[in-house]
């Protein structure tokens, strides 16, 4: 089992590099809504404003979160109770390949 210092803040019981680190550090996009939620929680705990802003929709994204200048928050933990992936595949009329639709 991983040392407590190495565990990802998201509560997955995985090490940071094998969990949210690969998304927060910019190596790959979060593949699911759950991974995105966990990585954003982790970014808040690590004061990683650049990742939070990069994963925020441009129409509502603030210019700055000022995480480094605001009083520090105490993050108590993240617990995911349920996550579902309900993708359906169908053939788009303008394409010869199937696409995931919502």
C-alpha cells in the first residue's frame, strides 16, 4: 500500500502520479467526469490554479481564483458515492463511423 504522503488527495487510495497527477500536471486529459471531478478537487488542494482555469468553461471562468493569496481552505476529503457512464453509440448520417452521443 502507498505511503500516506504519496496518496492522491482525491481519496482514490492511488498515488498522485498514478491518479490525478497525470491530469493536473498536464500530461493527459481526464477521460471521465469522475476523473475530472477528482482532478479538480486535487488541484484545489494543491493550489493549482492553472489547471482549474484550464478545465473551466470559458464563458464562466474567472480571470483569477487567487488561491495563493486567499486564506487557505481546509480540504476535508472527497467521497464519490456514485458515478455512471451512459454513453450510447449510433451511426451519424454524415459519417461512416460510430460516435458517442449523449
